[in-house]
């Protein structure tokens, strides 16, 4: 079976790794620094039980992968799914305390989830969601 993992492009790879460790309790699995001694060539982190990879921008090799800072926006959001709605609030609060900007405060959404969004200091958007308890009445 195939799998899909997010590969983030950032400006400031070392700072991004440190930030994700603080904000999301990420665990650095592996990393390699580029020959320039500054940029992160590749890193893999365990974030909420999922591997997320990242690197700094390398315009000399890849003109397609740009950090959100270079674009002035991002084109996707990383969605973190929890089992318990309270985990959404806890994760968002911790991330905001670490330096994320709340883009959409956690709310009980009409589609049946506790849901919220934030933007990290590197321009990536993170969505957090958990199913709300079913409060519909059962027909007998």
C-alpha cells in the first residue's frame, strides 16, 4: 500500500525544527545539513504520530518548491485529527503559546467536528479537528 507524507519547504529549517518540537511535541527522526553548513537539506519529524519532512528552499536545484514566505501564502493545510474534541483546544493553545497565529478559533462546527486553524511562523497552516459526540435523537 502506498502512503503520502507532507514535505514542507521553509526558510529557516533549523528554527522550524526547533519550533515544531516546542509547539507540537515533534520528535526529530533524522536530519542532514547542506554543504553550505546553514540550510537543512532534509529532516524528518514525528508530528502527532505522523512523519512530516522538511527542508529549506534550494532554488539552485528546484524552482518549484518555495516556502510560504516566498509566495506570500500557502496552498494547503496540514490536518491533524484527534479522537477527543478537548485535544483540539489543548493543541491549539499550546501552539499559539509557542508562536502560532490563530486563523480560526476552535469551534463546534456545523459538520460535527470541534475544528480550528492556525498558521505557524513559517507560513504553514495547520487545521485541528475531532468528532463531536452525536447528540441526535434516535428513532425507536
